[in-house]
C-alpha cells in the first residue's frame, strides 16, 4: 500500500480537530437548555441526549429562548449563538457525511458525500469534491470560529446564570 499524500493526512487531522471542536461546542447547548428551561444540568443532559440530532437540540434552545418569560437581551444572545452554530454546521455536516478517497498516484484527495439529494425529477448521490489547499483553509477557519463561538457560549452561560 502506498503512503498517503501529505494533503490527505492534513485533511484527516483537520477532520479530527473539527469533530472535537464541534462536539465540545455543541455540548454547551446543555447549559442553555438548563438555563432557559429553569432546570438542573443533569435533567438538561437527559434532554440533550434524548434529542438525537444537533438540529433538534438547536430547535429546542431556540423555542425556549422565544418564550415570553425570556428577556429580550437574553433571547437575542441565545438566538445569535444558535444562528452561528447553524452556519458552521454546514461544513461539519459535509465532512461527517462523506467518505474520503485519495489517488495515490496524483495525490488528489476528495470527499464523496453519502447523502441522497432529492430533486424535482431525479436524485443525486455521491457528490464528489476535490480537497485542495482552499478546502483545508476553510476547515482551519471553521475550527477557529468554533473556538470563538465556544467562548461566546460560556460568556452567555455566565452572564445569564445558567447552570454550569
């Protein structure tokens, strides 16, 4: 078996960092669930784990934030966080729902999306995207943005006294 090209190794490393950063940040929704629903962290963990998708967890947090009892500044802070995590989810979902391939001769790495895209009269499967320096830079930017978002989550958690 040929050695993997450096670009492919860099891709795999960045996917690991992206997943670590994502999981670390998504888990902070637990504190928002606890604070907004006025429950304890243990109960919020059960709720978080019962909702098996990130989208369902974000939907819950957004709906709780929109309750009449939530102040306008608190609502705005929480909805800004959920908006920003949803923006970053596009890239994360692409890499988590793909398989990876590389051509050992050319060194070209690519993702193959493992989703079906339903269109009006057909379906599309296996969308392939070459990985280049631009794709790696996009992942590095997303990882940095997740780190900043994580810090913003913690500021909101502390500002509004959510269980931590």
